[in-house]
């Protein structure tokens, strides 16, 4: 499993300082890495740990070479190179092709011999898997689903019927793709369910975090673009479109029919209202409440951080009296103008 | 599967404009519907698409008849009629009664022959299902659970022991009904778990979204009223009561022992504190923080929407200095009064 | 199952008022408890129900003895004693040791004969369970996982590979332990996944709520201390450390690499940003947004509760004009000083 630094330098176009025959076998942090480990320096805050590192090699930017006590691979973007090196050293476990005896695979499903279908998995009628798909234990794939090559659906994932998923996607445990959108019509006798007949279409290279839910469209499809990365416990409502390479951190939610542009970034706990248009390259900081469309790229926020509770209580009370403050200010302003008039 | 417009007009009491023999087979949006589709116009924002629609028929209100280029069904509430028509055209898949060979059904459970128990499902001791219940793949129903007729528990649902569920409920994948409430007692050596011995009682016609959790009561029951609709990733804590026909959008949470009235509506990401009483007909806008009981019907909010981050940072900093602003205002007011006294 | 009050008094060191031979068999609230039930009074708000209770006995503090119409057990901390009594009266169901015929247990896994492995459960290669572990229906335990004695993993739980869990832990349905952290590196062609090679280490006596997700570390481990209690739908990101006896209420999230101290308490919907240090004994009220490290024990908040929507709209609009208010205030202050200068 070990790789020589010379090989890594060639593979990723890095300048190498140190012994080209040094072999690295795993990754480590600057603080904890030992012999045989490769580490990286990408975040300035960790630079203080560089001088003491016991890693066998460090991936870093040119400006840190001199402080590095061990071999180093110099990269313009050390974190991106580290990601590749880490994948080389810690590849996903190899598939064990075949269908477990306790899996229930519909006779009309298409499951290439290169796939691994784990214990207790269910694959519905007419579902089609690409080559080398991993379906984890107790994962359920509904009828008519189409999944591209090299996807990995971990344990206890649920895909409802008729979903489309691209190649090389990863879906983590507990995630639910294609449940009914929240479509209900008010009637005098209560809420009437509106059938959700759209699908979910997912591009290539998408990762969906544990426990996240992506609802199927009401009529047309919910669409997740290429390279989208979704963290845990995220909710994507029906008819939402997520542009390519957008990333969404944990516990954020996108309400129905909203369109997020490409390369957007959402921090954790972001709430985006329904029927909005968010343009490309918008960054919402954590806990942002997005209640209007955004047509200008940039960073947006609406979070106010904690204060000690006694202090906060006073601030919140002041906030609730902002109307009175504004009225008082207006009255003072009027008085002041009168004074000035009298004075002049 | 197709239905004549004449038949729909009679069934739902709609005035029909156009060919009564026109058959519709599926639903579509005004923009995308093609021949054989029925669409609807309920939201004013979509009216601009009506004139160009290629649907075979549109369900709409009387004031839009003249703009409709195709057949139309006139309804007081087009969306509610659309919901019914959509259900006629896209019924839930028919059950395949029987118990899959890989399901594990306790010999003491009562499972009518009209039920479909899918692969890998588990049904515990003394559980009782009503007629025509669907239990999806790998769904787990605990001991002593009672489920009414025509319920549909999709794949990978979990019902803990001794739950009561009414008729015609739908529970989506990943939902967990009846897990222990968060009951812990502080002791000098740490937190001691308080056994949660209540149940969850769910009325008829309830829908529970994907990944939502409804905890069992600590001593008495957690209760979900009739016709309640719960979106995805919603948390309902122990001892909560939800009134009939209340709807709760995604990622909202109701803390322990709170009682929500009937016909309430909660937007997404709403947080309701524990031990509160919310009266009937209260509407909380998305991201609302409900920290006190509400005894007057109406709409309530506490959200502040995003601003560009630089602007926001200044506003948040001002907020943190509201006490100083108030003090300054008070001092100016005093000065102004003194000035006036002197001036008079 | 019944226990005599005399026995409970001895067991928990309580003074007993009333018949020592009275037997109690179950718990109840002051309002609903009937003959054979034991209730408790811990929250002042419920004291009004004491005089009318029909419980056979009440656990209460000394100051309430005189108002109690039935037998009572006097305790310094009635709720903690009640927790113990409730556990005596309502013990977790006894295990049925053995492996269900539909479970899939790897031949290299170590599963003591005292364990109960329910239907459809999966236990991966080289996994090791302690004595008397319960693995619920359709729960998945990955390869190389080590689980301590007396743990209970309810139905539909997922543990990824190589997790470490202490003794007496409870993991509720839908929870996912050890999914990949959200590690991605930006590149010119999109986001590159960073392999997550750390583990999750969980102490003794930890409870993890339904649908919660605890990600594995990127390089080093995510760590959950002893006695930590986690409610439903909580997200714990990679590399987070949670100190001993900290409790986290529902739908809260802790972003990557943050360290929470011991004995902290997080209300519901709390969001803690990444790379922060929170000291011991910090209490965050519900919906708090924690955007900076906290090094002083105490209570912190950032929630503003709802107002009627019309009133709120005005307050939010005023908030957005705080900069203008501040400028106006400054200008008035300057004028006032000038007036005073002129006046003097």
C-alpha cells in the first residue's frame, strides 16, 4: 500500500524536497503523524505545528518549505493534493461482487455481475444498476430506479421508485431519496394529499450525507447537479434545482421549487425559503435565513452570535422596543431642528 | 387509466369548457404539459404561462377561463380539485398481498391476508395490522403496535413497541415513531435515564415525512391528531400533543410537553420550546423561535432575512450595542427636556 | 413486578410516610396515576395537582409532605429517585439471547452467546460485541466495530466500520455512527472528496437519539465522552470532541473540529460553528448560534422569540436601518453638545 514520495511528486506535479525513496503508507495530522505518514499544511492556524511534526513527509505550499523539518511535496493547493494522496493511500474497500443470499433482488432488475449487493438489500422491479455499484446492507432501491456506474449506496439507504442517479455518487446511511414532496391542498374537511409524480434526477459525482432527504418532484423533477456535495440531515424539498458543484452543509434545508445556482456554498443550518432564485456563486454563512431571491454573487449572512444570557436578554428586550426608540429619535430630531430654527 | 373530462366534471362538480370526450391521462405543469395532460392554475404567479399551455385541459378558477387556450374545468378551489384528479390519474401502486419470504413476522402478530409485507420487514409479537396495510422493505414494527386499515409504511421505517396508529396514515422512509423521549435526571455522578413508558397515539389520515422522529411519552402518551401532516426531518418530543389538521414543515421541532392546537401551520425550521400551549389556528412563519405560549390565533414570526455579509456584520455589531444606543438616547432626551425647560 | 414502599425507601434512602407494605407496580403523573402507581413531584408548576392525586405514593421533597394526601417517599432530589424507581418498575425487556435466522453475522465476528441479534441484522467482519448486547432488527454493524457490554442498538441503526463504543450505550433507530465527515477540497474542476480515515470513539453510558448522525474523523477520531446524552436528529461533525456528561437536545449541530467541554447543556436547534473551544459547564439556550469560542462557564443565548407578524415586520425593518439610527443619534449628540457649548 505504501507509495514512494518520488511517485507522488510525479503523479501530482509537486516539487519534492527530501528522499525520493521515502515511502508513505497513511495520512496523519502534523501533530499526530508518525513515521510512514504523510501530512499537510493548508490552514495557517496549524503552521505552528509544522516545526515539530514527525510525519515522514508534508504536503505544503512553497512559502512553508523552510520551516519543514522533514521531506515535503510542494503544491499550489496542498489540501487538494492531500485529498488525492489520501485517496491513493486509503482507497474505498474493494467490492466483493455478487448478491448476498439474504438480499431480495427483483428478477426484472438489471444488476451487473461487477456489483456487490449486500445482506438484506432490496432491489425493485426493473431497477437498473451500472457497473461496480455497491449496495450496502439493508439498503432499499425502489422499482424503475436507474443508478450509474461506480455508485456506492451505504447501509440502510432508501431510494424510492423511479429515481435517476449519475455515476460515482455516494449516498450515506439513513439518506432517503425520492420520498413524496410535502404537497397538500387545503379543503373544508382537512388537508388533501397531492400525489407527487415527479422524480429525483441526480448528476455524476454527487455525495449525499447521512440522514439527508431529497424529495421527488410534485409534477416535474427535483434536480441535483453534477458534483454537488450534501452533508448530513439536509432537506431538499420537491422541485428544487441545485446547480453544479454547489455544497450544502449539515441541517440546511431548501424549501420547494427554489433554484440554487452553481458553485454556491451553504453553511450549516441555513434555511432557504421556497420559490426563490439564487444565482451562481452565492455563499450563505451558517444559520442564514434566506427569504428573498439573490441575483448578485457574494457572501450573505443573518446570524447573530451568542452573548451571556443576562446581556442577551437586555438586547432582545431592546430589539422589541426598536419602534419606540425610532419614534423617540424622530421626536428628538424634530425638537433639535426646532431649536436650531429658533437659534438661527 | 385515462379519464374523460366529462367524468371529472361530474365527479368534482366543475363547470366544463371544452370537449367532454377529451381524455386526460396524467398531470403536468402549465409550461410542460403535453397532449393528454391536465394542468392547473392556482398560484397567480403562474398565470403568465396559461396562454401558451399545451395541456389538454386546465383546472382553474372562473376568472381565468377566458385566457385558457384549451379545455378547462372550473373550480372554486382549483388546487384541491387538482389534488383529487391527480390521485385519480396517479393512484398509489396496487398492493401485492402477502408476506415476502424474507420478512420476519411474529407468529402472534395479526396480519390480514390483504396486507403486503415486503422483503426484510419485521413485525413483532402481538402487533396488529388493519386491512390492506403496506409494510415496505426492511421496515420494523415493534411488539404490540396497532396500525389501522390502509396505512402505508414505506421502506426502512421504524415503529417502536406499543404504538397506536389510525387509518390511512402514510409514514415515509427513515421516520422513527416511538423512540424514547429525552428524559434524563441529573445526579452527582451524571445523567440518569428516565424510562419512557408512554406511547405514541396517531390519528387517522396522518402523514409523517422522511426521517422525522416522534418520541413516545415519558409517562402518558405523545398524541398526533387527525389529519396532521408532518414534513421531513421534523422532531416531535415526548408528551407533545398536536391538534387535528395541523401541518408542520421540514426540520421544525416541538420540545417536550408542548401542546399545539388544531389547524396550526408551522413553516420550515420552526423551533417551539417545551411546556407551551399554542392555541388553534396559529401560523408560524419559517425559522420562527417560539419561546412563549400563544393564546391568540394569527401569524407569528421571528425571522430576519440575509443581507450581504459586510452590511450584516455592521448591523449585528449595532445590535450588540443597543444598550449603549438606548442610554445615549435617554441622555439626549434628558438634555432636550432641560433645554426646553430652560427655553420656556 | 410490584415493589413495596418499604423496599424502595431502603433502596434509595428515602424517608417513608405511609404504609410500608403498600405495593406500587407502575409510574403515573400526579393527575393520571391510579391505585398501584407511584408518582413524583419535582417541578413546582405541578404542585397544584398534588392534593388531588390518586397515586398510591408520591416521591417528593420534604417541603411538600404535608400537602400529600397519600403515602410519600421523601427525597432530596425527587426526580432522580423517580428515575431509579421507574427503571425498577419498567425495566428494559429481557434479552432473548441468540441470532435470528435472517440475521447475517460474519463468521469472523465475535458475538457472545448472551447477545440478542434480531431479524435482518448485519454484523460485519471482525466486529466484536460485548456480553448482553442487543442488536435490533435490520441494524447494521460494520466491519471491525467494537461494542461494549450491555449496549442496546435498536432497530435500523447503522454503525460504519471500525467504530468504538463503550458499555451500556443506547443507540436509537435511524441513528448513523461513523459516516464520512464532510471533507472536500476545492479544485478547478469541482470538489474532491477527502477520505475520512478517522473513527468514532464513544464512551460508556452514552445515549444517541433517533436519526442522529455522528461522523467519523477525517484523520483522527471524533470522540464522545462518558455519559453524554444526545437527543434526536443531532449532527456531530468530524473531529468533534464532546466532553463527559454533556447533553445535546434535538436538532442541534456541532460543526467540524469543535471541542465541547464536560457537563455542557445544549438546548434544541443550537448551532455551534467549527473549530471552536467551548469550556466546561456551558449552557446554550435553544436556537443559540455559537460563532465564537467560550472560555467562561455560564448560560448563553441568541434567540429572539416570535411576535405577531405585522409587529415583527416593523421590528425587522428597523433592525435593517440600525446604521441609519446610529448615524442620526450621533448627529443629534453632536448638535446637543454644540447647543450646550453655546449655552454655556
